[in-house]
C-alpha cells in the first residue's frame, strides 16, 4: 500500500510517499527556519505564508523523486492536530483535495502519535508495550504505548517543553536559534563549571515535567537578580563575587540537567509499568547526550531502547504516511469534513 503523507503542523513543510508503513519511497522537507531566526522563535504568520508558498512544490518534488504517479497512491495521510491552527489547515485542505481527486481514503492523524510511530519505521524489532518519551519544541510527554492506535498519556510538562527551554536558554546565552543544536554544540567537550542548576522532579512519584524554573535560574545567573542591590551588599561586606560560569559551561550544565530529568522520569515510568523497552522521539531526541544517557540507563536496567534516525526526529511527513498505513489498513478513515485542532487529545 502506497500512502502519501503531508505535514504542515508547525514551520516545516513536508510531503512523503511511504510503502506499507516502513519503506520511504520519497520524502521532501522545506524548512523555513531562516525566516524565523531573527525572531528567536516561530512566527505563526510567517510559517503559514511559507506553507502556502512551498506546499505544492514540495508535493510535486516528492512525486517526481518517487518515480511514481499520483494515480499510484492508495491513501492520503495528513496531520490535523496538534499545531499552529493556520498551518494545519493549509496541509489538511491540500490532503482533502488530493484524496477527493484521487478517490482515495483520507486519514487525519495526531502529530504526536506520528512522532511515536517514527521509531517503528527503522526498528522492526520494537514490540508493544513500551514507554515513549516525546520531547520537542512543543511537547514533553510520556506515553504508555500498547498498539499503533493506543497511546496513554502518563506524564507531561506543566509549563515549558524541553525544546522550548533549549530555545529560551540559547537566546539568553546569545547562541542563536534554533536552540537545541546550538546548546549541544556549545556544550560539547566542556568540563563542569561553577554553576550547578537544580533538577526539578516535582516530588513523589510524579511523571510530569517542569522546565520553567531551570530557564529562570539560567537567566538570573547570566543577568543577575536585583543585580544592583547585590553589588552594593558585596561592597559593604567586602564579599568577593563567585566566578561567573562561561556560556559553554552554562550550556553544558543546562543540557545535563534537562537530560537527567528526562532520563529519570522515562526510566521511572518503565519500571512502574514493567515494560521491556523505551523509545525517545521528537526533535530533542536528536540530542546526542540524551541518546547516550538513555542508552546507559537502559543498559543498567536491562531494558531495550530505540530511537529514530535524526532525519526522522524533526517534523516530517514520512512518519505521518507510515502511521497512516496502519490506519488505512484497519479501515480507520477520516471524513472529508474533518477539521484541524490546535491542541492534542
């Protein structure tokens, strides 16, 4: 079965053709990150204008790359939730048009579920049940996964997502946007400095996350909290100020703190649910330190761990088409009047 996928949930415009849920025949991603760089984050109107400009050329390029024709498509899969509402509508309407013209079934999918499925595309040994950590710019969620259709939410961020925290700390350190790759690059090979950031675990057996506090701690360390008053107190008491950590040292400590929390919660969920495997997906899953820490923790616990390739970590339509195969094969089609929804379930 050939499934054509479309994803316009955020800033990237992507399309892909996937066979039987695993074999990627063709995949095209048009990034608009350069248009958002000066703003330090995604501007929804700019993202939508980029989708309008890029979607038809991306679809054409994917079909041309595949060597197939539109008539070969058996089903059309598209992200309709969650994401930027305007961006979702652009991709959804294009997918509806394709499905109608081709008389092919339409499958509207949850973007987060597609990220979870991305791990399966390259890891046929992965079996249910398992715990999935979805970490990206908009999500830091834990799921108990028992089938391609059943993902039970067991933990979530109460404020900032991990990827969002990376972006904000990168901005504080003047490392640029997007924050994840820049923080990782700055932290690589850096020895521990004088800064020690508090890890937030929320107490008890909580599987939820919170990253707003660590972001604020970095801000206070860099820019000071009531800086003028603190300098006056030090002068009166003749207190020698502690050495300020350098930006690479701050980046390294921040990255380590986030990774420790993510890994601790993931392994706690795995232990509580007694599942034999864990997966990590989403944009933050491309972080090498996170991959290394998860692999080490799983080795100690005797659990298996799986990751998507880095190309499948960031937003892409291949994972949408891959999951769409299972929905289409099971007859879980969507009506042509299905709507876009900005939030997840």
